C-alpha cells in the first residue's frame, strides 16, 4: 500500500528550495544543474600528508592547552601558599 501524494491547486511543480543537502538521510548525490567536474580522489601519499597535517595541528593545540594548564596550576600553588 503506497502513500498517495496530495495534489494542491497552487502547485506548479517548481522547486522552491532544494532539500537534497549533503549529510541528510535522503541525500542521493545528485543535484539539479550541477555542471562542476567530478571530484578527484586523493592518492595514498596525499591522504597521509593530510592526516599528518591534522595530527600536527591537534598536537600543537593540545600542547598549548597543556602549557596553559601547567602555568595556571603553578601560579595557583605560588599564590595560595
């Protein structure tokens, strides 16, 4: 038993807002009027380079937070002595 679609008098069939958005459960990978070339796949070397860059950024941020945390604890122990 399939659902019947309602017919509205003022519906002319045009799309007002395209709801085919990447990340939504109903996304089908197509878009209307998309004339862009297909995406290029990354090589193994490019993928490894990107992952190492992300890892370096994460470690840098973690190090900054660690230093700030250490200095804050050090100052608290000196002040509250």
